[in-house]
C-alpha cells in the first residue's frame, strides 16, 4: 500500500498544527502554576539523609588516616 506524498504532507501539517496548539496550552498551564505559586515547573530536590555526629567523626577520622598514609608514602619516595 503506497500513500500519496501530498496526503502525507497534509497529514504532517495537520499534526504540526495540533502540536503547536498543545504546546501553547502547556505554556499557559505552566504560566498559571508560576503565578499561583502552587507549583513549580521543576520538581524540588529531595534532601539527603542526615548522619549522626558519631558517623561524621568516623568518616573524618578515616579520611585523616588515608591522607596521613598518602603523605607518608609520598615522603618515603
């Protein structure tokens, strides 16, 4: 089944018009959301998990130990 190129071009033009109308409607909805302050166009970032003070101390101590080993290895070269 072969479709007429003129028919395909007409269909494409029709779909492009529909797309333009949809994009216009979406822009209007986004504008209303920003004006109301009831929503934002981008989702809010989720906050990460909090660490206890003890966990932060353990991580800091491990990092200091790694840096000390690195400096010691660098000095001995």
